[in-house]
């Protein structure tokens, strides 16, 4: 073949599609056409009969949080949902377990989008949205769970995902068991955090009318969710229990993590009085065999420092944002030896009647942890002399 013809033939080849073009193509396809390109061996269509409500909702009646969830055992990559959740790693480059299975079923464009849009990856407790490509699901929401037992960061995972679900107006989403694999989170404790966090989010977002599916793979996880879902969701007092349990988990996490710090003050600030507390901890007075926390306030009592107990300037503004030049990234685990870093995400709140906006006590060593639990927002501050 003459060189000119060969060159002309090469020029006529269809240009390689970028991940963005391919993403838009899949999202604009009719479902019948998308199904022809699924890489999974089979798909599970969303129907009320396949994913029955955990509650006893009848048509036309008001849906409770229990009526908006379902426990299902099977392959999450087969679900034809608006979104499935990927238990990703910090780099968002694929891995083992459910992460590897999702990347394999979606095709290489998923990795290309992760690299192009999220070059810095995803911090523990946060979430990122990508297309689903050759998956039956339209979207994948990636979240990074904690390594080991950290209920605060794990709760943030579920909350961050659900905020994306709400913002993108998605109606069906499936969660795998986050952090229970090689990340080492105890299965039953992770189940409790998942259910209570989702319950709290549904209670805080009653107008969201969709379905949240807890997609489990192992028999032991199916048993755990079946055992706990109605116990947690059906209790009319579960909202208060959830708040108290969350506060206890937060204080336990900090006190157990900072046992080597001689003395410090832990402040949990929130727009909700039930989620405020101040602990003065003196580990030097505690024997090694009895590491207990010395509290100056009840774990559920409001903070007495007026500068910390201010309500937001408007009823709808429940996020506490603190001016600060020191702290850790949102959702990052706290240690006693954290070197203070810049935290530009925290901004001053609207000033109140007295014009005061600064609520962080002056100290050369303190650390911040922002805890997203839908509404209200929490702020944890550790102050060490």
C-alpha cells in the first residue's frame, strides 16, 4: 500500500474518546442501550419486590426512615442504581476487594476520571463522585474509610456520601460494608455506626424520598444487619440515643488516642446542645491500669464557655466555622503530636450581636477535627498546654 494511502487511512481512524466524552455518552444513553455495554455478567434492576422496604410501609402512607432502607446480599457491581458506593483507598487508584471489583466492572475510564479530577485523592471520611461507565449504576461515589476502629471518620463516610446523593438528586444508592475488610474495622461495630449515621441523616432530611440499600456480601454481615436494622430504626427514641452514642464515641476516641498526653482539654462544639461537652483530662493522675477520663462536665451537658455556646447567626446556618491557622484536615484522625497545619476550609462565622467571631482559645498546641453528621455540624478542639 502506498505511503499516502496508509497515512490517509490512519487519519480516518476514529479518535480515542476521553473519559469525559465516554461519561457523557453513557449518561445520555437510554437504559436499553446502556445494558448492551454492561461489563457485568448480569444486572439487578431496582424494583420494590427485589428490594423490599425494611418497614411495613403501605402505598400512600407517610414513609418513615425504616421505609427508606433495605438490606440486600449480593454483588454490588450488578446493581442498576443511580449510584453505588466504593470503599476506596486514599489514592483512588483502584485496589482489592470491592474497590478492585468496581474498577474492573466500570472499565478503564473510571480510573482515568479519578486521576484527572482527583489527583490528590480522597481523605478519610470524605467522598468523591464519578461516572459509572460500564457498570449498571450511573454513578460511583467513592469514600475512604478509617484504618482500624474510628467511629467518627466512619460516620463521616456515610454522611459525606449521602450529602452527594442529596445534592445530585439521586434516588437509589447502595453501600457496601466500609472498612470491615483489610482496613480492620470490627464488623458489628461498623454495622452500628452505619445504621445510626444513616438513621440520623434520614431524620435530618425527611423530604428525601429515595432508597438506601445496605449491600452485604458475607453471611455474617447479612445476619448483623438483619439483627440490628429494626432494633435501631424502629426505636422511637433512637434519635436521642444516636446523639448520645455519637458523643460518647467521639470522647472515647479522643481519650483513648491521647492517653500519652499528660493533660489537655477536649471541647466538642455544636449547634445542638445535646452534642456539646467539655472534658478536662489529666492523665498524670490516672494509674496505667485504670485509664479513665476525669470530666468537669457531664458528656451531654452544654459547654459553659459562652464563646463556645453561641448559636449560629441564622436558624438555618448550623455549621460551626472557626477562624484558625492551625489544625488538621477535615476527617483526619487526631494524635497528640500533630504538627499544626493550615486549615483554609474553616472560615469565620457571622458575627453575633457582640461582634465576636473568634471562639478558639489562644494556645500554641491545639488541633481541630470537623465532624460532618448532616445537621448539626460538630467541631472537636483539643487544647494542650
